[in-house]
């Protein structure tokens, strides 16, 4: 009887060890990739650099810098909204491009006007 119990215990432990080794961790479900907008991102980086350069050299006043940064934030929000459904349509890309065109003109206008920080 004692020997039978030892045999059952040994087999149980072996079975548990085999089961624990056989179980593999479950990989997390793949996250849907956000749509890429490389042109929008490149223009955004360029415009941010232009604003930073203008603020650093004094060609942009604090108020102008704040206005331009707020405009960039609106573009970022529009981009996030466009990506929210998982696809950025041509219409959404055109809208983002128009927003960035206006922002670029505003940066140029504010950097080249007579107002300076100081």
C-alpha cells in the first residue's frame, strides 16, 4: 500500500512537471498598427524646428511662439483624429496638408515681421 501511494505520488509529480513544461505563455494579441503619415510627421518636425529657431534667435516674440505652438497642437489633434479609425483617407490627408500650409505661412510671416523678442 505504501509503495502504491509512492508510485501514485511519483506519477502525479511527473505529470504535473510535464504539464507545466508543455504550457507555453500566450502571446499578447497584436495591436492594430496606427496608420503612417510620414509626410505630415516630417513637416511637423520641420515646422517645430523653425519655431524653435525663431524663438531662440528672437525673431519670434513669446506671444507669436505661443500662437504658433497652439496651431501645431491643433494639427496634432487633427492628425490623431484622422488616425483614430485606423485609416487616414485622402480627404483627411488633404485637410492636414492645408492646415500645415497655413501654419508654414504663419511661421514665415511671424518670423519676418518687424516684431522681435527682447
